[in-house]
C-alpha cells in the first residue's frame, strides 16, 4: 500500500518526511521519493528500493541544498500498481511548476493522458499518478488550490494526494476520495499522512479528511473545503494508539487489519473490471480477446497453500459456468509429473507474493510445454508477474501477516471474473452475465455483513480453544472453504485441523471422531446441503461437537449443530467469500485466545522462495 507524508512549518522538512516514510514502511513498498519547495523552485529526489536508498541520494546533495533547509515538502512510498517498481515510476511526479504524490487508482488515466499528450505534454513514467500531476499543471495559473480543484473534477477513481507549487513555498494542497489522508495538527506546523502512524511522533491531534475534501495548509493554518459543497469544518480528534498499534491501524495484529481490509481490497480488485452492460469482465492484463478465450480448450490452475485453495474455486466456477475443462494442481506436483499440456491450454499461476519457488517452476514448465501462461499475482513486478508477461494483478495491497486472508478473497473474486470471461465467450447469455457481475460486485457487502458478526464469532471461538484437533468438511464450492478454513486454523493456532470433502468422512476419517474431535461443517443452503446435514448427523452420533457455517435463518441447519455462524444467503460460488471470512475470524480468535504469535507463526515464511 502506498504511503504519503507531508510537512509544512518552521522545521527542516526532509528529516520529518524521511522519518514519516520509515513509519509507513510496514505497509510494503518498492520505491520512495520526496520533494521540497524553496524560493529557487521545487526539488525532487526519488529512489527504487528502500527508504535508505533515498536517504543515500539526499546525502549526495550539499549542505546548502534546499533538501536540507526547506521547511515544506511531500514524500511517498510506492506500492506499484501501474508500471513496475522503477525510479521513474516512483513518486513525487512533477512538472517544472508543481509536484504531487498519490495513493489510489485513477481509472480514466488513459483518456486524460491522451488529452495531455495532445496538448504537448511528455511523460517520463508509466503511472496514472504522473497523469494527475500533469493534469494539475495543465490547469495551473499561479493558484495551486484552484488547479488541483479543477483537475480533481476530471478524475474518475480513487485518490489521496498531497501537492505543492513553486510559486507558493510552504503551501500544501491535500485531498482524498477513497484513500485516507490525515492531518496532524501541530504548533505552527502540520504533518500530513496517509495514516496516523507517521503523525503520532509529532502530535496526537488529528483531522481525518472525508471523501471529496480538499485542504489548503500552510504552517499551522488549515482551510478545508468540499469539492461538493464549499467550506467545511472538520474537528480534530485524539489519536490514542501506541506507535506500534498505529502501524496496524489500531488493530492488535496485521491479520485482523487485513481481514477488515477485505471489502476495500475486493473493491480494488474488481474496480474498472466489471462491465454490467455487456455482462462480462474486462481483464485487459490477460491480453485475450473473446475469440482467443473461445479458442482455448482448458484452464489449468497451479498454486500452493491458500492460492491452491483459491484455485479450486476457479476450477469449479469455470467448469460450472463456462463448460470447459478446468483443473487445479499443486504447483510442485505439476512441475515434476510431466503434465500433458498443449497450446490450447491456459495455465494460470496463482501467487500472492509472485515469488513462490514451486509456482514459478510450474510457470516455467508450462511455458516449456507450449501453454499460454498467465499470472494471478498481488505483488506488481514480482518474478511470476514478469515471467508470465500477462495476467491479472489483485490490487489487494500488501499482505503483511503470514496467514493469507485478503489475498484469498481477492483471488476468488478474480477467478470468478476469469470464469465469467470464459463463460461469456461460450454459452452464458448477457442476462446471466449481468447477474454474475452483480454477484461479484456484491462480495464486499457480503464480507461487511460477516465482519459485523465478529463478536459472536469470537464467542463461538472460545468454545473451541481447548481442542487440539479438528475436522473441516464441505462439498462443492464449500470444499475449498473447508480446506482454507483448516489451513488458517492450523497455521496460526497450531491445532491439527484437517479439511476434508464431506463425503470422504465415511472412507476412513470418521474413525477419528470422538468428543475431543470437533467438526466445522460448511452447510450453506444450496446443492449438497442436505447431504452435508447427513454428514453432520454422523459426526454428532459419534459425540463430535459440530460448528455449522450456515445460511442466515436456516432453522433446520441450526437444529442439527451445537454452534453456528450465519452467512448471508447467496449462490454458493459467491458464498465462498463470506464463509471464508467467517472462518478467518474463527481461526484468528482461537489463536488469539491461545496466545499464539498470530502474524509470524512458528516455522512459516510469508513467501516460500525455496523448493
Ligand atoms: C497461507 O496462509 C500461507 N501463507 C501459504 O499457504 C501461502 O498461501 C503459500 O505459501 C503460497 O504463497 P503465494 O500465494 O505467495 O504463492
């Protein structure tokens, strides 16, 4: 996730900006930069890699350079979304008159860029942010507030920005729509940031901008307006977090923060990719026309861990809705078993990190066997993203906690879009396509409804803390949920949790059932529910306590289980997301109550870059 820091006041800006960026490093980034204003104009320095690289570059400027004595500036850590992590793509982006840093996604940047090019503007980067910076410049006539205000009215998408001009040293313009900006109120000074962790060292008085707010700041003077309604009043509030908590946005663990980020993360994943009119998905990064999609015979999905579990959903949905062969394979198995692959296959490699060794090896094996290979990756510019050369970025933002949560739900949302694209290149009608689009767009809402049940889920979790082993069972689309729920619980609580297809119980595992072996059963309304209820009865008959993940209001299912968590009613391919979020929260609270190291579980790494 990108980070923004700004300063205007009486002190030297650069050290404050650098320290602020360091406080935001936890958010994950791949480049950094800053700009300061002085009577001699705007000075910009940027570096690929860590903030320390930027510090080294600043040190090369003489003591008398504006970098060392300017008292106003802006800074940024970039999490690449448009364009790979390079110095040219790092922020701030600037003309010779203004400089700007940005968090968010400018959806209509291509159209804006074409217009600016027609006006004679030259671009140095591949970013949407540079388009915004030069758009501001194109409206600039000496009043930076007016130029930014006018430019933002042309923008579609999300932004959190800080901007300044050569003619108004000490003046910062900040604005937000969909990406947070907070103002730290000081004595004759103001610290601007994308989250409180960069402010808390200087002041605990914070003003949080609302969407469509824009503010002009100079020293301690702050004037806030709304792009919609003119002057507004925003009261300062007390930041009562510790600096460490601030990095987690006030959450106790990154995992919980990332669980709660899922509605926004899924919004970012689907943003600009849903065409309701034509009832399809727009996945430009795949580089496949409907005709190309129609020519493909099979989808092969490879991944590991959580990504492998998400791949199962992709397999089921693609066969279910597109009517073509689809299969998912553990990446290490795929790379060594000499798979039958040909040029009519699309091999989709799923990887949050884009660096998993086995998945990368599977990409290379599929490539060598002549398949069309694509990546479904979160980290822009990662090895798998680069080696596949085509694919779909998750845009889920950095996932810090080792246990993958928002990556999974964003992977599922993306796989549903891939299935839709395949389906609409075959027998799915535009009407059914629109229904599917609506279901994908509704996923954030379903997640919010489950997040609202956290307290109830925590209470249920308390009843399962004492167990050392547990089954998770499900059928159809609920089978991947059972696998993912079991993985979450085992990796953060160290309980031996096993995911099984519900029909498999009778083929051996049921021998293990007893009072000390509870079962989590995915028994949502839809195909397979009645059979799963039968499995629940088998478990109860052997004294196993059963936690049902059930559809809201399903009294029949409630009567068959010992505990339950209710999920909003929806078709099962969509229900994967809210049901998984319920099990993420369940695992989190069991592990929290067991006092486990939730964000860094023993023996685990966030990215397994070795075989
Ligand atoms: C899931 O919670 C784990 N962190 C792990 O299974 C992970 O999903 C797996 O290592 C694959 O990682 P990737 O998505 O970055 O390739």
